[in-house]
């Protein structure tokens, strides 16, 4: 599986309250959550993000509360992947569970700027900055995680497996 998109880059400790502010947690509607994604850190994000775009961030992305709304809002915006130096443990699990692929790679984070075009090959384990031509090796996304992501999340993956 390969994805390609434009980068929105953020710093360290982007918490779930910034990803989706608590004042919008009175809904589970994905489109409503997407409309307010990242607005406290980047007011233009929800208006400018396009399907396939990629978030790149520093250390401890998704820290804070354990709300599943945060990765849902990111995915509902059309973001195809989040690349960070590191992720909060619960955010990592919630992301995979809802079908949002995430990758940890400090070198890629250091070598990618806001607005760059990036390609990620989950099978080969590579991130390529198409703007600069620089490539970064990462462990390939395990097959079972690719199956979860491809199905649209853990629950959909389990339901698909049950039917087969």
C-alpha cells in the first residue's frame, strides 16, 4: 500500500485537546469532528486539508486524554497517514483501531517541511520526500496492521474476517 500527499507539519506534544477541542466532543459525527480538527493549533487546517494529505509532527503526538475522537477527526479530514517522532501509546492504539496508519521516524520528521509532497510505501517501509528527493527507511507496516487499515479499522476487519 502506497500513499502520497502534502504535509502539514507540527511540533512536539500535540495533544488530543488540540487535535479535537473538548468543546466539540458532544458529537460522534465524523464530518462534524473533521470540521474542527486542529483548529486550536492551525485554523486553516480543516479548510485546506485534502484527501491523502499527511500530518508530520514531533515527539509525543496524541498525548493527553484517551479519546478516540482525535484520530477519527484526523482520518475524517482525509489525512492518509501521520508520521511523528513518537506517539502517545493510547493514541497509537486508537489510530490503528480506527484504520489510520501511523509511523514513527525521527529522520523523516527532521527532513520534511510543511507543504512538502511525501510518498509512503507501507509494504517496502519507505518514506520519500518528493519535494527534495530524500528517502527514509522505516520498518514496513506489518501485514495484520495493513489489513486493519485496509478494512477501515479493527471492528470492520474483524467483521470481514468473520464473513470469510
